[in-house]
C-alpha cells in the first residue's frame, strides 16, 4: 500500500505542518470533566468581551424597531456552556440555545448553568452542527468557540450557519489557529498548558494540530459568499470571524 501525505507550503516555500484530525466528539465523562476543569477563564472572558458590543448593537436595533423579544442566539459546540454563562452574566434580554453533539459535555453544562442560576436564559440542545434541527433564518446571531477544528469537513457547518441566521444577523466565531511548525506547536503547549495534567496537555496539542490556517478559513468564507476580510488572527493561537450580515 502506498501512503500519500499532503504537504503544505507557506509563501516562503517552507513546509507547514498538515492538519491532523482529532475525534469530532469529546464524549467520555473523563474528557468532559477534564475539559471543564481546564483554565479557560481568560479566553472565555475575552470571547464575551469581544462579542458583547455586537450583541448590544443588535439589541439597540431591535429596540428601535419596536421589537421587545429577547435576542435569540445560537451557540455551536458549547461544550460545558462556560461562554454562554459568561455572556448572560453580563447582558439581559437574551436567550442562548447552546448546542453540542457530546452528551457528556451537556451533562456538565447543565450543572454549570443551574449553579449560575441561568436556566431560563440558556437552553441546551443535543445537536449536530453539521445538520441543525432549526428552521431557516431563525436566529439573530450565531456564535461558536473552538468547534471548527473538531470538524473534518467544516464547510458543512458554515452552510448550516448561513441557513439559520436571519437577514441582518451576526456571526462571531473563534477557534484555534494551526501553528506553522511543530516547534511552534510545542511552544504553545508549553506556554498555555504548563500547569495542566498530561491528558489536558494532549487534548490541547491535538486541538492545535487539528486547527485551520487563516487561508483555510478564508476559503470557507469565500464558498459562503462572505468576505475573506471577516477573519483575522486575534492571538498567537486564535483566529476570529466577526461578520454582520
């Protein structure tokens, strides 16, 4: 058998590390608990702080139009719901439908939501982001953090996002950025997961290896007829899409 390996090159002709898929669903009890225990607090706060101005503008537009209904937001790949909790603790008149394909993640998410007293603001749904059980144009906005790197063919998720967002809605997606070398990957793991246990460090390493590059994300946006400029590198390990439709 001949093994074919796809090798990528950057603009300088140097070899880049290829994308290495990780399991699409983290659905063991150990994974859910370990993921929830990792210190995501700073990343979660930054995500919430970045998306809140977008939410506020959309709420103001609703109020100006005489619409008093809570803003309906879809969170894809919510994990243990830490980001919806962070957002709903900062803003009212908001309902987030938080979805994940991992039932064990959602069990921990429900405990977190109850502990935060946000049962009415955050509703959990066991759902596949590639085939959402949602009507067309049913959400004012779609948010997602660290889902896309789990999906082998992420175009299907972007197609679903495009389908369920209302005209004039917003999209805010953040995920890991694949490093351009194994040395950089090792540096990021050492820097950001030094205090984690071995399983947590391996999860972070696998996620970086499975992440997309900026050019790969731009190609996804292009296929949805969205501007490539909507995605930017926003840290040494993240890219972010911020788009008003």
